[in-house]
C-alpha cells in the first residue's frame, strides 16, 4: 500500500477523536511531571483511537503519548498525540490539536492534524501533497528573516530545565532582534500545520517527541518546506530538535544556533 492508501482509515480515526474532544471539556486533570499534565480527554481519545486502528489494521503498531506502544508486525507505526497543547486545552485556550502520523523507518509518511477550535483538518501523505480540508496548501516563500513570523516551542520543564532553557532564551533573543515577530503557541502540531498552510514562516523546537512533530513534519515537507535538526541534518524521529521553514529561510535560522550558543 502507498502512504495515501492509509488516509481514509486515518480520517476515520480522527473523526472519532474529534467527536470526543468536541463533546465536552476535561473533567479530570492529573499531573504527570513538573508543570506537565494529562486530562481524562487525552486518555479517552488515545484508548479509542488505539482500539479503532488495531481493529482496522492490526499489523500496524501504535505509539501514544499517554499509554505507550502496542507492537505490530508490518514495520509501520501509528503515532498519536491525543491532545497536543493540553495546558491550553484545560485552561480554555483554543490552541490545541489532535495529531496522528504514520511512521515508516523513523520517517513520517502520513500525517493528519485536527484543530477543533478552528474546525480545520490538515492532512498529507508522502508524494501526494498537503491539504487543509480538500484545498492544497503550501508554505510561504519567505526569504528574509526580517519578513518572517517564527513560532518557537515551549520552554523546557522538569529536570535540567534551566540549562536547556539557556539556549532557548538565547535563540529567542536572536529572533527578537531580527524576525518580524516571534510566537509561542504552545502546540507543536499547530506550529507546523500553520507553517505548511502559509500562516507563519518558520518553526523552531528544541525537542522532538514523535507524537508532537511527526504529523507536522510530513505536512511541511509535502507543502514545499524543509525540516532539519539544529545542525542542518535531515530530520527523523530520532533527531533532538526540529527546525522547519521554506528553503530560502533555512540558513538564516540555522545561523542563529551558534550565535546563541
């Protein structure tokens, strides 16, 4: 099967997840680390989507942010973030998304991102382009950092956060001097979906959790953008950071890294 052949079942899974998140707000919120949380909706969506996909395609593995891995035998793996931006979601901030990707050999080959508050769904499959609903989308061809709106990932929390945030703060300082605007939306899925849609111009995240980034990475690539790590190497699910932009802007972003260090 080609990656695009999996899109119908991915869309069904996202319909299921979207119905759950639109039905009601979170009723139970639990801590899962320093300033990190999970809601009952996160868990409900993950269990529902895991069960649905296993029933439809039992040979495909599954990785969920909240409850881990279910093995499969095909070499393919679904990766789900049931609510990307839980901190926003539980506070009533409408910047959160459901993110589902299909991974093959550490590379995303399909991605679907649903943004419930906007009523928009983004999708992409390798070799088939990127779409918002049924409309093709592409990255903006921004070539100067001075003309770019750059989304940056959340600051680190938990053990070692202070040291990790030194680089983040330094890069944001560099961006503040040069970029048109800097935005912190609190959800990697929307950072990457909006870049693919031409609503922002670049995204920088000093982390790379597959459930956060996988769907957005294939969206950006299929929309004509480039996704690399902080050293400029090709981005995979093993990369330690995520930098996405149109090709003409990439070197300017990568140039910030040694300056910030």
